C-alpha cells in the first residue's frame, strides 16, 4: 500500500486529505502538524474571532479523521526529511516512512531584526489570536507595526472594541504596492475616519520592553507609549525541512505546475510552495486561503494520477469596517487602476490594466457575485470606456 505523509496540518493539508478520501485514494495517509490541534482556517483569526463572533474555524470534524482512516498527529513537528531513505523524523524521535511526502508547512510571521521585536504580539495561530484578543479586551493603547492586510484587519477589530489604535507603516500609504495610490489613500482615509491613528512613512527601530512586556516603540522620530504592540509585517514561508534536505527553495519550495519538487517523491503546496502557474506562465507563492484550498485539492488529483495542472489565478478577500472586497488576478507594478462605481460608498469595481489595456486584476468592493466575471475578464483586452461597475 502506498504510504503518503503530509507535513503541516493546515488548510492545504486538510483539503488534500479530504479530496483524496472522497475520490477513493486507498493508500495510508498520515498528517503531521506542529500545532496542538486539527487544521483550521486562519482568516477568522483577524476578523470574526477578534470581533468576538462565535465562529468555528475547524476544517474537518473531529470524527472525520477516524472515519476516513487518516492518521492525524498533532503537536508533532517534523524535524528532518531524509530523502535518501524516504523517511520523516519527528522531533519526538519517531520516524515515518513514506513513498510520497507533501510539504504543506505554511508560513510564519516575519519577525523584524529589531531590539524587543521578539516580545511583541504576532498573529498566525489560534493561540496568537487569544493573546491579541486578551490585549484588546484589556483596553489601553494598541500599537500595530505594519499596515498590511492583517495589521489593518486587527486595527478595525480593535476599534470596534473601542480600543485606542495607532498603526505605523513604513510606506507612504497602507497597501500601496497592492492597491496603488488612489485606493490606498481611500483605505487610509477609511481607517482614519474610524479613529485609527494611521501614521505612514514611519520606520520603527525598536520595540521598547518593560518588566511585563512591550511598553512602546521607538521610531526614527519619536517614542510612542503603548500597552500592547502587535507586529504584522508579513509572513515568511516555512521551508527549513525542504532546504535542509537539499530541495530547491527560492521565495518558497520550488515546485512545477503539478506541485512536484526536483525529487519525484516530494511535493509542496500552500503558503510554503512557490509553484509554476500555467495561466500566468510564472512561478509564484501565494499566501491566501483560496490558494491553500485549490492547491490542496489539486495535489490530491495529482496523487490520484489525474491530469491536473496549477492554473488558478490568485484570489483573496478582506473585511475592514465597511470595506469588504474580493480580489482576483496579479497586476504588474506599473498597471493603471480604473475605478467604476461609488468609491465613497465602498461599492465599486477596480480594474488593473496593463499598457495594452489587458485586465491583469479586478477587485469588487461591496458588489457581490461578480468575482467569477472579473476572473473571466483577467487576460482579456478591454475598451476602458466600456468598463462598468457590473451591477
Ligand atoms: P498554514 O495554514 O500556515 O498551515 C501550515 C501548518 O504547518 C501550520 O499549522 C504549521 O504549524 C505546520 N508546520 C509548519 N512546519 C511544520 C513542521 N516542520 N512539522 C509539522 N508541522 C509544521 N487569506 C485570504 O485569502 N484571506 C484572508 O482574509 C486571510 N486572512 C488571514 C488572517 C490571518 C490572521 C492569517 C494568519 C492568514 C490569513 N490568510 C488569509 C492566509 C491564509 O490563512 C493562508 O494562506 C492559509 O492558511 C495557508 O494554508 P497552508 O495550509 O498553506 O498553511
């Protein structure tokens, strides 16, 4: 019987095993996860769960694992991938033999090389969420370093709890590289209108730490007192296992359009993988929920011997105050942004167009059930005067 080991018990792994068993995969399957719990979805950690809503982020019911004969080892970190002998060593010392191994190790928060940064709050796991929620619940002043998606979502959640929030961003605008100046200005104004003290063009140089933890931050210009400091400056892929075993790693674990590394017995998916996308004709690592789901399912198809390739365009979403959106595609850094609809009311479509008027990405804000239409438009050439808000 084929022995499959999946390292990393996150969303991508869960979707892979779910599909494998649904589709009749008969090999033995072991999933090894460093966290103490079964796979769960992370988007609610910075949204519903921080807002205090009662949401269960678990991907597969507790019974699913036994019923489907999948061995789930939680609290079990894989420490070594021995490709010579086809074995994974766990930190406990146990060895797992494999015929095939899928690395689905995800990503970890980027910790800046600054004094005190290791004492700040980060947000990746349910335990992190508990700490952030406790901080928000205790009131005081929350300083967030980084105005990316997670930093801004936490800011929005904290403001809904009436917490004083300061966000410090190194760029001139939040999300400037993703959204472009006009939309980034809109997001900045949204946050400021809800009482977030958003300061841009600020370089944080130290997290100041007192006897009980962070007490503020020092920037190039000033010292800002805080009761809590959250650092949210992005994530780095968890690639140590792959790297140590001699697999090729760039921004992530290098795989082809069928998630295959240079070792035919090792595949990689999700946030950790830098995969060839046949639609974009480029390699990219995507840190999004939808990508983890799609790649989990697709790698199952590959393992089932089907003719599957990775061709899905990146998609993600966010909710911050009344700014709720979906985004599909991958624009170039110089693409123009065309906005149709009502920007002020947060009901509009943004199109990214290259210099040949080809759509490279689309974002629907407050207008729903149009994401598939936008997806179909990506790659097509359009007449700018005919672009509308799809209502
Ligand atoms: P992960 O979910 O990171 O799972 C990987 C697992 O592998 C982890 O549990 C890790 O502990 C484990 N692991 C790592 N190394 C080892 C090892 N050596 N041995 C054993 N286990 C190991 N995406 C969106 O599109 N929209 C959103 O709104 C959104 N919100 C988010 C909010 C937050 C707070 C976070 C953190 C992420 C958010 N994302 C969002 C991103 C999305 O959650 C990720 O893209 C997705 O979780 C990736 O799934 P994954 O399975 O690849 O990795």
